[in-house]
């Protein structure tokens, strides 16, 4: 998206005085429009990027509605994203501060000094005695990893269903038609437009709404006494991945991984937490389960 704004005219500031000077010498937008009275950070036709002077005299560089970079009179600089993890935000930081921000592992990562910092809840930096940016405050970075013993126990609970599922895929050579799932929904009196998907992070639903649906699914496939429901459960698992397709070829490896993900989401205690040394970037492969773990803490 930021490619649209490559010629944004955004100024790079090295300190508070430069940001203040730009604010003081930039005429506000005139007229009666939505941008009237606001001061552009770059070109005057790129009002997605603005500069503001706040009540504490700090100078805020705003990207859309977020004060991403804020210069303070004491020489420190605050950076935050308000959870807007996007290339636009990363490039905005790069343009304003000259720091090579990028998006990696569902987060904005800032290479500062000899370290690499996830932006997360915000970072505060200042110039060191050599004039280089240095981190003075940053949130610790947590990484999840699996309790293998507990995960093995969970897998055993659904192993009969997994065998059933893999046999079904092999017998069909992976081919599934959407009409079959539509018929299964009708038989269960479930609306085809309803909330049946097993996606971990659905677009319009909060995880608190999704979790009961996932727990119901896992309860069914963990109980051999409900084997008569495994056929429809298998279809539900297949079509949750790509619900808008009319025909798909299910991959046994990916379906098995989806089943593992449902076990983790419904049993987040299987995730162990460790903190990375500040300035050390490690991929957090299980970060997508954070909302489920927070929900069950």
C-alpha cells in the first residue's frame, strides 16, 4: 500500500528541533474541508501524513490516525503503531527517522544499534554520545513454544478421528465438492451463511465467540461415541480453510496441521512462554494463539 505514497514528500527528522521547525514553518491547510487547519508532514495533497504539536509540546508525526513517531523536548523519541502492523507504518517510520523498519513475523521490527526490536507496545529511543539512535525503553518480547508431552496427550485423544480423516482424503484422492458440505449443513439445520468455520482468527468475530465452536468440534472428534458425526466434522474441517471455493483438493499434511491448531487453541496451556533477551529477534511461530491463551489465563 505504501507504494502509492512513495512520493509523499515526508521529511526526515534527526531531532526535536528539526521537527519543531517544520511544524512552525508549515502553513496549515486553508478552507473549510476536513483537513482545514491541519499541517502536512509531506506534500500538501498527501494529508494521510500530518504533523502536530501536542499539549506537552511534543511534535507528533501522524500516519492516518496514529501518532506513530513523537519527538519530545527532552530529546527522546517515542514510536508506536497501535497494532497497525503494515508496510505503510514501517515505511513511515523509515521515512521520518531513517530507521530501516520492516514487517516480519506479524510485527514491525526496528534494527537499532546491534539489536532488532519488535515494536509491540512501543519503543522509546534517543541519540547516544556518538549521535546514533539507541533504545532506552522497550517492551520485553515473549515467545511461545510447545509442551511436547502435553501435546502428545492431546493428539492421542483425536488420533482415531485423524486416522478417519486421512483415510477419507486418501480414498477421494483429496477431492471435495462444496455441494456435499452444503447438504451436510442443511441436514444439521445450520445456515450456509452462518458461523460454522473453524478459522482461528475470523474476520468478523472475536475469539471469545469462536472458542465455543472450536471446543464443540474438538469434543466431537475426541469421542469415539460420536463417530456418526465424524463425517460432517471432516467436511467442516476441510471447508473451513477455503469456504468460498466450490471444489478443493485437501492436502493431508495441511489438514493434520489444522487439527493440531484446533487442539492448541482449545488447550492453550500447551503453550509455554519464554522471554527473549531485549534486542534479540526470534520468530514467534505460535503468536496466533495469544488471544486464546489470554482468554483462558
